[in-house]
């Protein structure tokens, strides 16, 4: 019987599989379950609640076995984490095709999913868990950095220097906020009710200091702001109590957001409840707790709206706090926007998104060499250069060394081709797996997040991720995935992913050029179709063909 055991991807140039395309899938599957990478590797859970890399250990073993023997003209089919077939295809076809967590519309809810999961028939693949391209917290840090860079570009002349950002939640993902703000040269004041969350972020060097009181925190923040010095400050307390107080006292805040775990009311501390009593109270009286948490969120959001009315830049960071506050009866909950329509959509319109790659050699020097290549290829992109330099200095690798950076249409293919040349000429010690998050410009339909408030109202149109997956298959990606429910849960999203391997061969170079052009190209055409002018400009400037604009 197969069961839990520590998993780690092999390093170096010795192949266990019959070629690098298969070897890459094998190593990335194993890497997702590396204890350095996965949250609960013994349960095959990689991240994002219950996002898994394989349905069960037998399926994991069968996938490893199959990938090891898979030929250059064969394709393994994976149905929600279980390998269900091997088909003869051809050398340009993906070596793996993956469909995770998909359910027919009327059945697409958590209750039905859990029933099927209990029967062993499906698995929650999240976004990059079940598609084998998760690279640890670096992915969250870069997205958060990019969001704050967009805030800086929109309102503060391209830098957060001289500004104070107020936020709450220093958990697994929210903990990236202080470092993302200081990387943009700003001051971050971050509230959390759990002292351990604050300590952990200081230990991992994501947070600089802890303040003793609200007054102390504000004094430190104002001093740093006046000297235009980056600083992040942790403050212990309940955001629902502190934000209204700070608003009433006229605290000089420029930007407000939130990453408490508001999407789950049982994980949000209500006003008047001690943090130490929170878990027992939530377990014993969930309905009562939910009601109080929602009422507190209404006060929290009302203060955020107050800061907005006072002139601050305010946005929801994808945790559903607006929806929960509205459920508690607060009418203006949606007065401020979500982060995608506010800052990320203009990037999506250019085909930009979270491009990433992993060094199959396991050697950090390969990532250092690719960092240099990126700086060399895009010398005029100051924000990208700042990220690459800081990531090189401050990001601790988890599992196989990897890098993420946002590149757009006309950029990703250049980077990919350069990487393939670097494998070919021996600059890199082994091939690279080049992929991206499913949270990308043209690969997701998710009306509460990535496609919230589309210009033409097409938020829930899910043809785009399907076309995206098909075009990547047709273009020569090494593996392609099509998932449901990632990020925001069952019934709320459909999304696709691709990974393409740079093994240094000429066919790999050809595939990379096509995939890394067409994949971000989907973002451009999706946004042209929805009526975004920037996407139209990009299409015209960079030669993306739009049939309805021709003839
Ligand atoms: P987490 O559970 O690890 O951390 C949440 C933190 O909030 C905890 O440290 C908790 O102590 C704190 N908290 C709870 N109630 C509080 C209160 N009243 N006052 C102050 N602190 C309080 O969660 P996480 O992984 O960090 O994610 C946080 C939220 O952000 C989730 O809802 C997640 O879905 C969302 N999120 C969205 C995106 C996105 O859309 N891009 C990215 C990351 C996270």
C-alpha cells in the first residue's frame, strides 16, 4: 500500500524519464509536494485550503510511474488528480493534459463537490496545486508588490515613498503586505489580533518592527513617512475596533486595504471577543459567532469607506470583506473597488500576468543567471528591475529555485527564447519549466475577482479559459490544465494553466515562441473584446490580429 512519505524532486541532469518534457512534469509534481513547498504534504495538500497535487497516494505513484515511462509521442490524461489514460499523440502535443474539479453548472457547489470527493471521485486542484507549478510564497509576494506598484503609479507618482498604508491580516498570504509596501518604498501599518502572526512575520523578515500601542505605531509611521524611508510596523489589536478609532482621530492614512480572513466569518475576530477565546467560541456557537463577525466587518468596512471619503486610496484585496459587510446590512460596502478592476486590469489589457519559471537543476545559480537575462532584456522597465533585484536579495527559495515576474505580450516569448538559448549554450545547468499562475490576463473567468466589473459586463463568460487551454495545446505547451473553483471556490471560477519546458532544443524554442506569444495574446484579445482601449492599442502596436477589426 502506498501512503504518505516525504517527497522531493530530483536535482541535476540525470533523467528518470525518457525526455526532459516528461522529466519536468515529474519533477514539478514532486516539487509541489516537497515539505518546503507544500502546506500539508502528508495529505497531498499544496496550498489554498485544500488545493492538492494528486488525488491520493496511489494516484501519485501511478503518475510518477507513468511519467517515468511515457514516450515522446504519448500524452497522459489526468482527471482531478488521478491518471486515467495514456494516448498516442505526437511530439508537438502536450505530454500531460489535466482537468481538475470541474462540475456541471447546476451541480457546481461545495456540498456536491464534498460528496463526490468523499466518494473518491474528484479533488480540489486550486490553481497551481493540481497543475504542478506552485512556487511557494514568492508568488503571493510578487503579486502583492505589483498591486502596490500599481497603486503607486495610479495615485502617488510611481512610488509609495512618503505615504502610509493601513491594512490588517498578517497571515499566510496577508503577511506579504508589509514587505510588498516597503519594496515600493512606503510605510505599512499592519494590524493583526494574533501576536504569533506578528512575531512570525518579523522572524521571516517580512515585517520590520512591532509597535507597543496605536500612538507608538502612528509616531513611527509618521517619522518614517516624513523621512521618505520604507518601514513596516506591526500592531496587535482588532482591526474592526482600531480602524474606526483611527478614522475618528484623523490618522494620516493614504492607502487602506485588508487581508484578514474575512472570506470565512469563523476566522474573523469579532469586536469584544478575546483572541484566546476565539477558536472555542467559533467551534461552540458558529451561528452566533458568524453574526458578530459580520457585524464587526460592517464596522471595519464602514471605517474603510470613511477613509475613502476622506481622500485615501481604498480597495478590497480579494477576501470578500465587502460581501460579508453587506450581509450584515451595511449599504455602502461596495463603495470601494476590488483590486483587479482598480489596478490589475490595465496590466491584463497588455497581456501582463504572473509569469514564472523553475530551475530543474535545483541550482540557485541558474535563477541568478535568468535574473541577469531579464534585466538585460528589459532595461527600461524600472519596476521590474527593482523587483528582480530585491527578489534576488530577499526571497528565500522553497523547493526547486524559481522566479516570478509580471511580463506581457511581446515580452514573455523573448524571455522564454533567451532561456532556451541559455540551456542550449550551457549557461544554465539544466532545463527550465516555464509557466504561470492561473490568475492571468486571458485564462480565467471569476466574477468576484479577476473578471469583476468587466467593461462590457462579460464577468461570468467562461469561454475564454476554455479557448486559452485549447490554444496552448495547439501551440505546443508541455502540459495544460483546466480547473474550476480556484481562488474563490466552487461555482465561482473557471481557469486554465500551461507549462512549457525550455530544454535547449530547437523544437522547444519553436514551441516556446508560439505558446508564450499566444498565451498572453489571449489576455489582449479578451480585453479588446470587452472594449478596453489599452488592449486595442497593444493589439495595434504589437500586431495581435482581431478579425472583427479587419476588413
Ligand atoms: P490567514 O488565515 O493565514 O490570515 C488571516 C489573519 O487575519 C490572521 O493572522 C488573523 O489573526 C487575522 N485576523 C482575523 N480577524 C482579525 C481582526 N478582526 N483584526 C485583525 N486581525 C484579524 O489568511 P491568508 O492566507 O493570509 O489570507 C487572508 C485573506 O486574503 C483570505 O480571505 C484570502 O482569501 C485573501 N487573499 C486574497 C488574495 C487575492 O485575491 N489575490 C491573495 C491572498 C489572500
